[in-house]
């Protein structure tokens, strides 16, 4: 999915100076992150490839699908304070306005209570994003081939 408005920012991802932090987050993730990763990895969501603990700009995303520009975040208790909410809003705005990334947020406990619902919602957004991309991609006109 290419969007020229957002392509210029593409090089601010997975910066080397954040590599150790990303690795640590993968190694020491929550049980909810481990369970959701089992559902996302291996292109199980409508064939979309997700990356785990992927950094974009100043943020590290729990799960990211580059093709569809979808971020999936799992929220624990720290996200439900006024400061946590404000930080999440600022982050969501940055990701969308600077990179065209849509963020889906779920509570950690919901991964265990409603895994099928979460998977269904993610697949629906993947389909929507793919439809948007196909509707905005210029169609190539077929050019008749010359014959000898």
C-alpha cells in the first residue's frame, strides 16, 4: 500500500539506537502480547504480515502491518490514567498524521476473553485498508501490443 504523502517518513522506522529496547520488549512481553502474537504471526490475518515491537519515529508499536499501515496495541493499567490516555492520543495522532497508520487498541484481558472478536475486527480493518488502497491506486490502462 503506497501513499506518497506518507512515503517520505518511511525511513524513521526501526532505528538502530532503539534495537535493544525492541528486543527487550519482545523478550519480556506480557502474556497477552504472546497470545496475540500467536494469532498474528505467519500471515494468519487474511494473509497480512505483522511485525512485533516495531519502531516508528519516537514510538515502539506492539504489532504493525506495513502493507496496510495498521498498528495493534495492547493496553494494560498504565493506559487508563489521564496521563496514559493523553500519551496514547498524542501517539495515535502522530502515527496517523505523519505516517497514515491506523491504531487499534485492546485491553490485555480482552485478548483472553474475546480472541475471536479481536481477530475478526483486525481482519475487517485489513480488508478495509486494502479496499481503500485499490480504490486510490491509479489504474493502468491496457496498451494493445503490436503484432508482427
